[in-house]
């Protein structure tokens, strides 16, 4: 499975083995780690909600797009769901290729797309006891507060 | 026309439910969202919100057909 | 040690732990693998010659440059020397950062610089019994045969 | 003026030795390389070859000083 959702800790070694190939000279991996703060707030734990039927379909599409656009041999992505503690791996992307340029480009493409296209949401539980749904990257980058803008 | 609507994450909390059936005159996914927002005062449209119809990602301008299931995704934040 | 040369197999887990930090949300790693062919020839094994006094000094400089240029928290690079078999890791780069963009950029910067600035050479041993020093990336990219051009 | 020269990888094979002492009139690292190439017919300059003086990376235009050790690096190929 090129893209999958897991409710258990991600097996990094297994993900790497899935892209191992004696024709490949380059391996690039990305891991998203649960860090102890976000936008100035101290985070205690994190909760991922994943709508699997669409996430799995779109995730597989993203991997296929990366394989088609870049000269890479293998690519895999695993995303966690449920409650995660600090330091846990939320998402992993592994890519192997003959040469490193394509491996870097494909790995970055996959994680960029995964973060903006898949129906996955995270709720941060702060040390203050408050919890909050985290807005998408673009909204955060634009400096918008939650819910103060409209789309359509 | 009957449509099943599903809410996720923040939208589920704002709508106060995760699924509902709606009987309406039909239209686009965006029009359906506005209709539901008028029913649920807390439900507010968000930049970068996404919509899927029958488990396929869709555009907000897509027409909703009879018996479609429409999924409202608030801004996603994977990874 | 941010940059080191190793004559034993690279401990991937230890390299990752060296950059682990609860303030970091992004981890990017690159591994160079010994592949079974190069420029059309079947490779049996590979030999790295490293001139350590300069390689270690320049390698540490490269890591420092990456830490100064990109918003990353930690970076490490380990390069093998001696005889390597197919599938072995020749070099690893691990980078951690608050955000992924800088982690990708720094990781790529480090491996690009390591490949062009450090006194490290590889000799490929082909299945035909022949062995040959491999030319630098730029020469290979320019399609030059060995020794058919002059510098200065 | 006395200079110690060291060859690595391909250059070592082309020069047929890894170290030698040379007594010359002095000059730049590039001039020293050309002098050594005239002594060792197989030793040929290469694009992207590098030079270090006293274990510090240097430019080919740098002057070699008395008692310097000059390292000739053929094109590198790490990773």
C-alpha cells in the first residue's frame, strides 16, 4: 500500500524497507513529529481525525502523481490517526530514486500535497486544558484567526 | 430533493451533529453549505474548506444530485 | 560531532537521535545507497578513500553553514570510508527543524556540498573485475570522459 | 624552496607515489601542479580538481610558501 492510515505507532524501518531497491542510489525521508508547542501555546498531546475513505483514495493519487512527475522508483506515505503524544511520528514519507534531486522533489511534493488535500484534521490539547482544532497551513501562514474569513 | 450531509472536525462541532438528511430544491455544493449554515448559526464557512461528494473530492461549484452524500471538510491540517 | 567519517556501518537510529528535539516538528533525512550500477556498468562493490583531516574540517563547516543559512535546529552527516557492499549506506544526512521547508533545504544543501567539497573519492569495482575511480558529479553531468579536460 | 606534495586517489595512481619532496623556485599551487605533471607523464590536470595547503582548502592561485605541504585532490565524488 503506497498510502495508508495507521492507528498504531509508525514502523519507520518497515516504511524504509518498502522503498528499498538495489537500483536506487538515493533515499529521502520526511517525518512530521509532534512538537511541544504551536503558535506560542504549550501542547500536551494531539488528536488526528482522518476520514479514511477519501484520505486513502486521495493519498494513493498523490503518490501516483509523484511517481509520474519525478524520476523516482518507490514512494510510500503513512499517516497516523487518533491520540498522539509529544515526540511521536504523525506522518512519514519515504522515497527512493536513482538520483537525489528527484528523491528530494518527490518527497517534498508528497508531504505538501498530503497536508493540503487529505481530509485529516488535528486538535491540539494544550497544557492549559483547552483544546482546539488547528487551522490549515495556508490560513496560519496568512495570519488569519480561526473563522474570520469566508471562502466560496 | 433529498441529500445526506456529513460534517467533520470543526464543522461537526459547529453543526452540533455529524450527519443529517436535508430536503431542499437542489443546487451546488456551495449553495448547500450556505443553506446548512443558515440552519446552524455556529457553522461558518472557512477559507480552504473542502467538499467531497460520494467520497470523491469535488469543487464547490459542482451540482448536487439526488441521493448524493455531501461531505463538508473544514480546512485540513494533516502532518 | 556534526560531521564524522566512519569505517563501520552507519547507525541510522543514532544519527536520528542526534537531531531529535521536542521543539522540532519536521525531520528530513537523506541516505546515499550503494547501487548495483553506474553509467551502464554493473557494480560489485565500492571503495571510499577519505582524507580525514580536511574532510572532517570542511564537513563541520558545511554543517555550520546549513545551520546559519536555514531555520533548522540540528543537522548531522556521517560518511563511510573503506570497502562497501551493494545496498550499504555510503552517507547519511539528518536534519530537524520547526518547519519542513527549512529542513528540506538544509538537508539538500548539506549533501550537495558534501559531494563537491570534501576530499572523498570512490573507486567502483565492476563485476567484470575492472575497477575505476569515479569522476565528480559535474564531470559526469557534463558527459566528459575521465581526464579529457584541463582546469586552472 | 622546499615543498612537500601529496597525491590522492587517481592522482596518486597517476603520479605513482603518494608523497614527494620537491625543491623548486616557488609559485602558485597551479604552477606547482604543472611542474609535477611535467615530472609524471601520467599525471593530468582535471576539471574540478581541488587543492589544499597545510590541510586547509585553498585556491589554485594561492602562493605556496616555504615548508608548505600541498595536497592535490582529483575531482571528488563523495556520497
